[in-house]
């Protein structure tokens, strides 16, 4: 079968996301299945060019996976004519300038979120990319999770009737790093290095809410740093200058529905899990409700809704969790990162439609920026539409 090779610079491939999700679970998984099938029968073969700061780490990753192309020289990688796509999963603070270089080099862009540290930077990137006619995409992996795919299916199928509210609970305890090592990198807790849970998670919540429910119209957030000191990768104690918990309320305008949906989402790295999954969304509508996690989704229809009566003098007599019904898979779900890579690759090579672009990424950055402003100023903020003529 004819094979077409596409060169992809992977910058930040030594990091958690770059290595595990994007290289191993996505691009190498595509190679393991013989390449990505294209509509004309060809197979697209991704050829990673690993880019990073440490020769030793890059060489080690390349050798482990039988790859030959790696360099610490980003401009040289971008100058290669066999490279068509630049992918960025570096720490957030390094992203914008690298994306600009790649756009200038005429490469298509695929990138982790947040696309930039502030809205002005994110909008400028989207404008520059449009102006140079390259294709661009931003990782929106949560949309491809089985639990959220099932939730989306319920919404599109009209299960909920009028949707009233969304309650999201995300988080887990991230160890401080002293008596047990932290399971997230320390830059996440330093504002100067692009850390903070608001800039990390609000871009995710933006695309989840926008894609499944409708336009995010307002934000009101309370943001805090619950754990003030942590210990870094070298065991050194440092001040946590970035927020580790964000409590957000968002109003959503849903096309064809009167009244805004109220979404409340708690995001925290300082919370212990008493849930079935690390993120869960409960959606309540006039006709039914659902609770969706990463993998699972349960529903309760109006007709099977019990009628609990408040009486604190008596112990609970019902098992409320038992009163929900499991939504079946009804399809196979691939790794979410891989599924989105495949869509982006087909967008680049055979021009299939793709909507999760740098403008979508900028709207996520906008929500984070306005969420932080809302918290600082103690008020709810309307979210203006972004378009190419406005920053
Ligand atoms: N889509 C998701 O679900 C998801 C989840 C976690 C993180 N992310 C995003 O992915 C990006 C990377 O996060 P991660 O958790 O993989 O981080 P990480 O610390 O594990 O990896 C960061 C990478 O950036 C590189 N880097 C380049 N310049 C650097 C510098 N000056 N200081 C430190 N590292 C530098 C590192 O070498 C490494 O390859 C972030 O932008 C983050 O917001 C996305």
C-alpha cells in the first residue's frame, strides 16, 4: 500500500504530555497500526523529529523507540523541508515564541493548550496563522473521552429536555513534594513559569462547555492557593505563587433554549477524591439528568426519578447511586489524544474539516484570563466574542 510520510517536529517530547500521550500513545500508535488510512487508500506515516533542550534525553527516547531524527536546534528543525507540522507540548511559558517561529517557517501548527500565557498573545498567534494560510489545531482531548462522548450524545439526542445546570468536580491531591514526591511538575505552582490551575484547566472547561452545551457568556471565579509551600524536583522548598484551586461559575447560552445554563466547576489540586473518577460532570435537565466521568456515564430519567423527603431524624433508606442507569458504549473509543491527532492529520493532508483551531484555543485562554480577573475584582464578567478584528 502506498505510504506518504509527513515530518512532525515534536517540541517538549521529554515532558509528561509530549512523551506519553503525544509520542507514544498517538504518533507511535498510528505507526504501529501501519499508518493512518487516507480516503484514497494511501497510508500516512508520521515521522517524528524530536526537539528539546537535553541531547541525552532526546537520544535516549529516540533509541528506545527506533527513531532517528532528533535535535536541540529548533530553527534547524523548522528549516527542514520534510517537516510539515510543528507540535508544541513545552511548558506553557515557552509556547508562544516557539509557535511564532513555526508560523514564520510556514509549518502547520498543532499545540497543547493553553496556546499562550495571555489573551493578546493567543489572538496574535491565531491572526498570524490565518495570515500565513497554514492549518492550525489545539489539543482538546477531554472531548474525546468516552464519558464526555456519551454525554455529548445524550445532549444531541435531546435526552435532557431544557438543560438547567452543569456541576463539574475536578481534582485530586497533588503531594507537596516533601515526604512523598509530587506527581505534577513544580512549574505548575509558580506563576512566573506559567503555572496555576486556572490557566491550566479553564481552557479545558471552555471547550467542553462550548462544544457540548453552547457559548460561554459569563464567568465568576474564586481562585486561591491553598498550599503555600511545596518541594521541587530537586527537593528544594519553594513558595507556591500560583493558584492551586479555582471555583468557577459560568453561564452558557444554548442555541434554541431560553434562559442560560448555569455551570459550576470546581478545579483543585488540593482535594482528596471521593468520587468515581478524577473529573465528573452532573447535568440536570427538565427531562433527565446524567453524571459523566472520564469513561462512564449514568443517567436518571424523569420517569424514574425517586421522590426523597427531607428528614434528618431518620437514616437514609435509599441507595441513591443505585437509582441511575449506565449508558452503554455503543462504539469503540480510541485514546482521545490519538483520535484528535488523526483528525488533525487528515485536516492537513486531505483538507477534512477541523474546528478546534487557534481561535478556539484563544477563547480558552480568554476564559482563564477573565476568570482570574473576576477573582481579583470580585465580580462576574461578561465574555466578549473574539473575532479576527478584536483582541
Ligand atoms: N491536554 C492535557 O490534558 C494536558 C495535561 C497536562 C498538561 N498539559 C499542557 O502540556 C504542557 C506540558 O505539560 P507537562 O505536564 O507535560 O509538563 P512537563 O514539565 O512534564 O514537560 C514540559 C516540557 O517542556 C520542556 N521545556 C522547554 N523549556 C522549558 C523550560 N524553560 N523549563 C522547563 N521545561 C521546559 C521540558 O523539557 C519538557 O519537555 C503544558 O502547557 C500544559 O498546560 C495538557
